[in-house]
C-alpha cells in the first residue's frame, strides 16, 4: 500500500508541474497515465492529496463556485517543497524505479529527467524484464506438457509481451546513447 501511495504522489507532483488542477481533473489524468489495468478511485486519490497537503508538497486554493454547483472547487498546486520532492524521486535509480508499479509513471515524466538517470532506469528495467523472461521461458519448457492449451497459450503470450518490451527498451536505450553522441558536450 505504501508503494502505491508513493506512486500516486509522484504522478500527482508530475501532473501539477504542468499547472494547478482540481481533484476530478487529477483523477482523470492519473487514470489515463496509469492505463486501463489500474483505475484510481477517489478513495485512493483524496487520502493521498490530504497526506501531501499535510507534508506541504502541495497546497490548495478554493475557486468560486460554478453556476452548475453551489460548492466551491478546490484546486491543487505544487509547492517548492513538492518540486524538490519530485526532483528527488525522479533522480532515484534503484530497483523501485524500474519495478512494474513505478516504471510507467516515471517514464511519463522522463522529459524532465537527466539522460544518465533515464539510461540507468531503462537499463535496470530491461535487466529486470530479461531476468523474468528467462525464468518464464525455463518454466514454460518444463510445464508445456503438464498444462492445458489455454494455460500454455497464456504463458506464451506473457513471453511474447516481455520480449516486445525488452526490445522496446533496447531501442530506447540505443536512441538515448545515439542522441548523447550526436549532442556535443559543453
């Protein structure tokens, strides 16, 4: 649960760097970012926002009520402390940076990350996936005769998905390295 909260915090801080947003807009953008497999509820978002408010990572302002509602709208924006925390989180290059829960969110904000950090995260993710792929391929060859065709098909699909992601990561790493070579160092 703590890791999910940290992932939501990172995503909120990244989105609020684009500008202030109200809760509904944040939730909508976060759900787009998290993808179809991980829908974020208000029950997850608002406790995280309250925690971030207490930590002074974000602040809220109240706007005037809309003609269609009597309630004023609360808008969130990142603070200087939140900006520093976002930069700290994005500069981390340990295993949490390339795990399934966190990688997609970090990748969404790679444009604000130093190239060396991007490369280390991409390489870490590729290594982790390659290790996982090797294990699954070994297990697949051992269990192919023991499982029904649907289970085998699901395993095959998982292998193909991991192979595609490893190739995608390799292409990104090569593009980063080629870009670094093409850009003269100052």
